[in-house]
């Protein structure tokens, strides 16, 4: 890890309290001591002698302390003596002409008294006020940002520790590490780049889906380069008062220049780097912050040794002035890992966990297709937690396989008890998915089928796992996927002559896939290679919007319905042709609740046994009462790597 350098931050009230304490101490302790004259202790006979000589000026009898304070005639000296039993004391004082009706006022020189009472406290207050003002300006980053340190950059500063993050700790992103290794080499050996006239990019933008390790890559660069690392989130620049964010940007870059060579990392830079619009009434604070950031990045001297790294999930939303050459010169994609990358990531995280020797990380990587680095780390952790719950001292293969299902579909619902009729409906539904998938070519093999309810809401699911990486998806494969999605409802209609609410997620996924084929992938003769849909935020799930006329949208909807209906009919025909296997597999799943891919294929390839027909009247009413939808995490069939397909 990188050790964060903590900077002391005292609230401004702290300094005011210090001023108040100093003034109180001065007035209550220092002033009386400075104004008080020296009191001489004498015996009682001295007091009587001065009274007889009529040399007493003012006398104060302190009954509580059993003392007598008195001054000489001129008032230049103060004396103190103990009281003695003397009934003639009052008469003696009268005869001496002394004043004894009030307290002795310990006077001093008027000029000294004025200086100590007024001038000295005011001078102390002014000096402390100037000190506090300077501290506030230092905290705020300038004279325009002095309100409670709001203009001060609160970037966290890290230095390399003995266990710093290195590139070896970041697996599955070889291309990104290769791009960033050049930055590390420049920070180590800038001379060889300067000799040839090359300059390192001032800014490097890391883009990719959440959880792919953008922040960890930035820290790994700092760990490899062994330089200070400033980390700050984009949202931390935005303040309530206009100008505070710009002041924070100035202060951040001032600190970076002082500690160069160093790395400045701004996470979620889209919080301040969004495109500036032409309309009035925008967020002036965010726009001023962006303008200051543009100025600071463009104002760097050549080879100053400060590298700016930034991360975002929405690169398309950034202002073009921010992403132009000279500011963020290089864009480094940090994508979801492929099969080899997932296996390496699992091994990196497994180093921290006690594992059994026979764990097959390759199989786990195939099952976790489409998972990000953060999800893979969570899978390892869930497996370790499961091993502890079961009383084992090491993680087994079964723990890892179960943890994948926990991350994707949630924990098993132990309190969800299906009725007998509902259980049969779910069994036929899941076998319908698996059987349609198995009887089609170019379809991912079935890995597991279960009818155990999960906390995600799924009453059961069918898991399909591609054997390797899958970057392109053909039209035939997409059509087969739609047919597989409709296989669950087709099985219900074929056996029970009815439908249940369990296919709600299947319907949603099939419709989404069919619409994408026609509106985005150009897989329709009517529209040819014309895009009818635009997709934004590709790294955050992808928001789509139609860009065609209402008449075209109507035709598009008709084509989507025709495509889904055609694949639904294909699924019905496949199940009708294999009705015996449908009953046999559903009976096995109903009895065992879970079937592995090997068991499924073994039963499918053996001769048909005597079919077990489920009573239709037993299923219709019960299945319709089940309002709980089986949620699925069916992945969008885009041109990405092969994904784990879960169908209900």
C-alpha cells in the first residue's frame, strides 16, 4: 500500500481560543503581578511607632486574614503586619490621622498603568490576529479564499511504503500497464527522453467500466516510480461558494510543482470536466473550476516532472478542451479482463487466502466470464467466508464455484419454500432453457441448472459458460440466444398449456436483444445498415435512445415482435421433438434440485426413459399465484468477451 501523509488541519476556532486564553491569562495573572508594588512585612511595634509619629497614610484592617495593610504618609511604601489584641486600635488610628475607611489602592505610575492596561493587550491581539490571518491564507491557498480554509486543496498525499503497490499486484490489464510503464521510465530516466527531444504526455486519461482497477493502476505507477502521489476526487473540487474549486486547483498544482517529480491523480474527473454548454444559468462554480484546471494543465513548463492521471467512466461527457493534445494527450482503456486476465487476477487475490492445491483457476475464470477485477476479488473473499462458515481451514473448488453464484445471483433463500406445483413449473422452465440451448449449434454449453431460490429473486437459473473468449457474435448466435431465452416459457406452454410470471426477465432480455439486432447491429433486411438507436455511457450499462421517425419506430416494433415470435416457435418445436427428454430431465431436476452440466449431457445422450407426465391441473393455478419474478443476470450479447449466461 501507499502510506498517506497526514497533514494537521486545525479549525479556525482553535486559533481564536488561543487568543482568548492568552488575553485572559495576561489580565488575570500578569497584570496584577506587574501592577502590584512590593509589600514589606514588619512587626506590630513598627506599626505602633509609625502611628505615634503620625507617619501612617492609609490603613486597611483585614479581619479575615488577621492582617493589617498600611502605607507611609507619602504613600510610597506598603507594609503588612499581623493583628494583635488591641482594644485601643481605633483610637490610635484616629489620633495618628490615618485614613482607614476603604481598601488600599495599589497605585503605580499612570503611564506604566496605561501601557500595561491598554497598549500591551492591544499589541498582543494585533500580532495574534496577523498570525491567524496568515495561517488562514496558507490554508485557503490565497487571499481570495480565506473563509475557513475552503480554498485549500485537501488532496491526500501518499509516499511509497515498504509494501507499495506494484504492477505485479495489478493483473489482467497488460495493455494498460504497458502504456503506463513508459511514464514510470520517464520519471526514472527523464534525460534519455530530453536528449532526443521527446516530452512525456502531460495527462493520461484512464477510461473503463467500474471495478476494473483504474485507481489501483494509478497507485501502481506511483509505487513503481517511487515518487509522491497526490490523490483527489473530482467532486472534492466543487464547493458551495463560487471560486473555491478554482482555488483548490491552484493549490493542488502548487503543491505538485513543489514536490516534482510526482503524480497527480484525479478520480472521477467527469465531476468537474463535463462539457460546457452555451446556455446561461449553468453551474458557475464547476465551470470556473474546469477553466482553472485547463489553465494549470496548459501552463506547465516542459519536462517539469509532474504527470497528471485521471480516471472516468464517462469519457464521452468530458469537455473537448480537456481531452485535446497538450492536456490529456493519451487515453488508456482499462477494459473488463479476458479469460487469461481473469485467471491472473484470481491468482493475485488468492495469494492472500489459504487455498487447496487442486483449485482450478482456469475453470473459475471461465465461469466468471464478464466479471470485473473488483467482482473477482469479491468472489475470492466470498469463497473464503464460505470456507470459514463450514469450518474448513482452506478454500476449495466448490467454495469458489458457489461464490460465483453468490456474486451473480445472491445467496440461497433458505426460507423460500415453493409449493409442489410451483417447483414443477420452475423445473420444466429451467429444463426448457437448457434443452433448447443444447439442441442448437453455436450455443454455449450448459454448466449448471438449479431450482433453488436465490436472494436476487430468481427461483432458479440455467448457467451457460463459453469455453473461451468470444469477441464477435454472429446473427445466428444471437437468434439462438433469443430462442434459448424463450425456451422456459415454451416448456410451460407445452406441458401446462399456461404461462406464469416466471418468464418476466426472459421476456425483457429477449426483447432487448431483438431490438439491438435490428436497430443497432443492422441485422434486418428492412433497415439494412442504418442505425436506429444511439448508445451513450457505454461503460455504465449503456443508455439507448431511438433516432428515427415515429413511423419507423412503429415498423421497428413490428420487426422486433416478429423476430421474438419466430424464435419462440423454434423453441417450441425443439421441445416438442424432444418431449421425452424434457419430462425425464425435469423429473430429475425436480428430485435433485440441481444438475451439473455433465449430468445434464449424460441424461440427454442416453435412450429416452418412460416419460413422466405432470398433471396439468395441478400446475396452472399454483404457478399464477407466484408473483415473484425470477430475476436473471443475462448479459447483453454485445461484441464483448464471452459471458456467463443465466436463464430462468
